[in-house]
């Protein structure tokens, strides 16, 4: 596929046909995705390939904490898990939320857990009075390359982070050392429906010249 076609049609895939994603194809996906950049080219990422059904189901169960707060805040008119605005949902209302297992983790042919070694990342924003985001530059390009490569091979998936609030349990489940952060859980499989056109803002709506408040590009 043309690279621009891949970029314009790599949507979030959460429904899978059940068709196998062979190890040979997954190896090709990862072999190409590994050329993603990372800070200082330290390549401090690790990927755990999960096919065991029981492990996938446990990962799905560990998403309950993330989903429960997400749903509760959404119902309350809040932006879920937002770092600038504290949660306004009571503990009682939060506990009352019932959540379903995320089917896309259970039904995907393979689930990738992508981790990053915090001992090698450069978090230039660690001294700022806000949530840190810069360290993600050393791991999320790889995750996106995986999704692009999967699309090129006729498969699809989605970058999920709902399990991250239960990171210690994920680390214990998969034997992940404490110095590694869980950055993403990525289910992959053959899409039930392949998106052909994604809806995104026009360039002029989010790009400006010279300054944040400058004229539209």
C-alpha cells in the first residue's frame, strides 16, 4: 500500500473476524515497526506477545478500574481521566458503575503489551508543574508503527491504555520488572470492517503560523 493510504486508513479496530494472525506476519509487522525513533536511539522498549486466552481475559478484567472511572465521569459530564480537572464523581457513584469486559482484548488473535524502560528515557518535562508526556516519545512511535504495519498487512488493532491504572497487577501477571512502565496494550487481528475514510480536523483548524495564536496555516 502507498504510505499515505496507510496513514489515512489506519483507524481504531475493535472488532475482529477471528482469522489468525500468523507468527510470520506478526514478525514482519514488528520487524518493520522497530525502526521507529526513540530518545538517543536507546530503544528501551519491550513487547510481550500474548496469545494465551486466560492471560487475555485477565488483562481484560484489569481494565475495569479504568473503564469504571471513564464511564462515571462521562455520565457526569466530565472529561474522563483528565489531569487538569479533578474527578467530581463520588466514591459511591463510582463503585456503582457496572462495566463489561472489553471484548476487543478477549477476541483479538494476539495482544501486545508494549513497555518502556524508565531507566533510559529522557523526561525533559519532569520538572514542570504538569503531567509528564515527553517520555512517551520513546515508545509511542513504535506503537503507531505497529498499527501502520498491521494495516499494511491487512490486519488492524487499537492502542489502549485502560489497563494502566492497574499497572502493578499487569507487571505481576506478565513478569514485567518495576523499572518498566506499561505504555500500551494493543489487540491485533483481522478487522470485521476496514475503514476507508477517517474523519479528522482540517490542517487549517489546528496548525498556525509562527505563534500558537498566529494565523491559520
